[in-house]
C-alpha cells in the first residue's frame, strides 16, 4: 500500500496537510518499505491553499485537487489537518495520521511496518489483505 508523508524536507513529517508543498510517497508492506516519489504541489509551502481560505469554492477546489492527487495512498502522516480536509480524505478511504511532534519519515515507516507485522488494527489489516 502507498503511504504519504507531509514534509518540508523529505526527511521529517513536519507539515500541515493544507500547507504541505510536497508529500513523500512510500510503498509499504509487512516486509518493509521503499521510496516511490516526491509529489510536489508547490515550491515550499502551498501558500495558494492558505491564501484562498476565505474564498469558498476556490479553496475547496484546491483542497480537493490535493486529495485527488493523493487518492492512491491509504495513509497520510501529517502534523495537522482541518476537519473538512480529513473528511475528504476519509471519503476516499485515506486515513490521516497526526503526529504529536516532528518525527522522521524513517521512524514512522519502521513503526508502521512493526505494527503491520505484529498487531495491525482491523482497518489496516483489511487494507493489507485487500491490497
């Protein structure tokens, strides 16, 4: 399954979903993980999403484009996400995972693989069995 990480540097999970200018994408299995690609939405922070917050449908369309480009991922690690964006991800079958503090992508991947091997929650076990 593909997993995305909201990141500013490709090393750490350190960005809000809406502001994230890029996401690091990895393929994850019970046996390990492999880097797939960086998906860029902007150079640096995605300020266009921030700047359109008060513009109703324009903002909603920009957020939806981001969600659509990440639709092949089953999990997205991030530092923060607004409720409407989280609902959009859930509607696509994507689980947002908020980290409490900045962590490395590598540590997050190792923890995820360990969880997959030992005691995945039912929704994650289903994703692995279906994928």
